[in-house]
């Protein structure tokens, strides 16, 4: 059972999941989704049915949700990608930081972040990240009295992965799924996180954006 001071803080959080020790390949060939708005690509289990801004994002939060399955407004299976997901100055370097600093960060996620588990993992051969699984039951603390107001029982446990890209961006990838205990879903998610590519300095990607912008301006000019 985990304690938090604000229930909304748990519901708004965008964070991570479990061990990435070995590469996991999806059953079928992955679909590579490329975001022109946020300059990244990631391997997905299928082509997203929709790409939307998460309703719970605050105005300052940047990112998008890749929806793979839904029933009406209920999201059954999705990845939530958050850009600038954490303050790099307040979070230790997962690759070169001290064991003590990283340990304190993991403890903080579990004691104050509403997570049942948090671990340092190898995302690729050269990059580490932190994974965390949200708690199933959370005590809701009244911020005025400090007393327990009740318990919040989650209808699912989400998996989050936090990491920095080689280019320096702070990323979080969240797995929304009712099947987080199914190894196949977890393996496909791990594969996707490991495939994440920051395109902010990718010459081919930047050239493509310039060409699209140029064509867009030409079309607008022709209409005048």
C-alpha cells in the first residue's frame, strides 16, 4: 500500500516499468511510428488507431498518446509518450550517477510517487532508465489534516519507463493495458522503449520537415 498527498498527482503522473535485461522481439513486424510534432520514432505493436493529446496532461506538458485499442472513450491499449517528462537537474544520471543518488530516487518513487515498484534497468547496451509499476491500492492523504481519507483502488496497474536520450531529452513512455501481467504485452513494450529514437538532430528527419514546410508554403502561395 502506497501513500500520496494528492490523488490527482498520481492520476496525472507520466512515468515507467520492470526489467529490460534481454531484448524482446514482438510476434510480428513492428510498425515504426514517427512523430513530426515531437521529433521521435518508436516501434509499435500495430499502426496507432489514433494519436491524441492525453486529456489529463497539464497545459505545460508535451507529448501524445498512441492508441492501439479502445471501446468508445475507454482506452484499452496505448503508449503515452511524454517529452521533457522530468527535470534533468533534479533526477540523477541513470548511466553515470552514484548508486546512492539513484537509490534515493527509486525509494522516492515508491514512497511518494504512488508506485509499487521502481528499478534501474538496461534499455539498450549503452543507455539505462528507470521503470516503475503503479500501485494497485493507494491511501489518499488529506493535505490539510495529514490523515487518511480513504483508499483508492486502481482498475489497472500501468507501467512507466523514464530515460534520457543520447541527445539529452528527458522521456517517459507509459504502457496502458489491462494485460500488464501478460509477458507478450510487456515484451513488446520493452522492445518499443528500447527502439525509441530522438530525431531532434537527425539530418534525414530535419530535411524531410523542411521539404514539407516548403511545399506547404508553395501551396498557400498558389491559392493567393
